[in-house]
């Protein structure tokens, strides 16, 4: 894209930009085009004078301004056509019946000049690709082969006159380079007016932002400090809440242990008549299991003894009062009572805890 010559709009010199973009170089200046326009005006004056310099038509012609140029820099199609004749180029109206009968595909042409009211611009093929070289754009616009016919048709619907440039255009660096490579365009160029409006809007936004910052005078930093303070207070409140929950949990555990101790001290005397520690309960249970194992061994020995032989009286457990078996049974019952008391104590502790939680 950088090798493509592209003059941007200056004043109303679009005819000059159109010719130079077509020829890909600074071939024409306003002075040269004005000279061609004056020459055309003189040729028209001479033709009008042939009918008599005293005629009304001639006097009216002299009073009218030039039709080939004006003070703004506009030049007529006659000026453009005469300028191209210097390079052996000719303009043919694209939608004329003569050209339409030729049925030439626009892709097979080399360039077009488009005009709407007082604006002129060039569409030219460079290498193997088409480009819109409108001076109102910020840069050349790539046009695909498939879109070229639609683009020209759209211009005609908008009221543009399109001219086909016939003849050999002068050689240029861009055409030679683009014969070897193809370019891609990621972003379409904007109109110069759009770009200027966008730059102006950006400047206004920047100015407004600077005013806001000056008005705040560092208040943004104050806002950040306030946010940091709020986050610190929130974290502090969370830590206090966690400490309160831990303290409540410790108090609940302490009350539960106190309740278990009270239940144990109330339940055990009712069954055994004495206060037993957990170590004493463990020893009593071990003694109970040992006595049961001794009883089972004695029963097995009696079953294995010969018939008719009586067991020793002291080894036979009895249920009568004062017999050795009576003490064993009494001890066994005491152990069973102690086991039941331990189970009852555990159950009562659980029930008490559940009731306390339900009230809370």
C-alpha cells in the first residue's frame, strides 16, 4: 500500500487529485490545469465570435463565467479529457450505448474516472488488484474483482457518471510491484471527514477527562484509601466473629462436661451405692469376665468327669443363701448393675445435651 501514490483532498482540487492518482505521480498542478481551462475558454469564444461579435449570443457568452473552471479549483470534464490527451489517453462514457454494445467485463479494463456533481476520483487496477483512489479517503481502498462490478453499479445508482480510460497508462512503481505480490487490507480506510471528526472527539474527551482530574485534585486517591479502610474493617469484623464463635463453642463444651459429671454422680450411687471412677469400672468388668471364664472351665471339667463321680461341693455353684455360688452370683449381679448404670449415664448425658440444644 505504501508504494501506491495517493493524493488526499485539498480544497476543491479533486480533478487534479483524480488525474495524479490515475497516472500515479504529480503530473498536473492547478496552474497547468488552469492553463488548459483558459485555452478551452478561448476556443469557445472564437467559435461564438464566428456568428458575429455584435450578436446577442456573443455578448451573453462574454458576461458568463468560465464553464471549465472556477475560483474554488473545480475543473470540467473537458479539462480532464484534454489533460489526458497529452498522454494519449481517451475517455469513453461507461453507460453509453456504444460502449455497452461492446459488452466488456469491467475487470478487463485498466481504470475508470468517476464524477458526481463537482467531485472526481479514480478507480484503477494496479498489478492484479483494483483500488479505489478517491482523494476523500485516508488511503487507497482495495476492491476485489467480484465486488468491482457491484461497486460501479452502486455509483451509477447514486448518480455518478463513469468514464472508461482507454490507452496505455505510464509505467509506475506500484504497478510493477503489485504484479509480483498481492496485498491484503484488514481495515477499510475512512473518509477524511470521519477521521477528522473522530480525532476532534478524542481531543474533546481528553480535555474533559483532564478537567475532571483537575477538579477532583487527587480525590481518586482518597476514594482508594476509603476502599482499603472498608476492606480492613470487614476483615476485622470477621476475625471478631470467629473469636466469639470459638468462645461460645468452648463454653458449650465446658457446660456439656459439667452436665455429664452431674449425671454420673447422680446415677451411679442409685445403683451401686458408691462413687466409682472409670478406672474402677474397668477393673470390675475385667474381674467379671475372668469369673465367667472360670465358671465355663468348671462346667467343662464336670462334663468330662466319669459317671457316678461327684464334683467337689466347693466347686459346684449353688443358688442357696451363704453358698460359694451365692457370692459369685452376687458379684456378677453387681457387675451387671454397674454396666447398666454406665450405659444409663451415657444415655442420660446425650438426652440432656439434646434438650439443651433444643432450648437454645
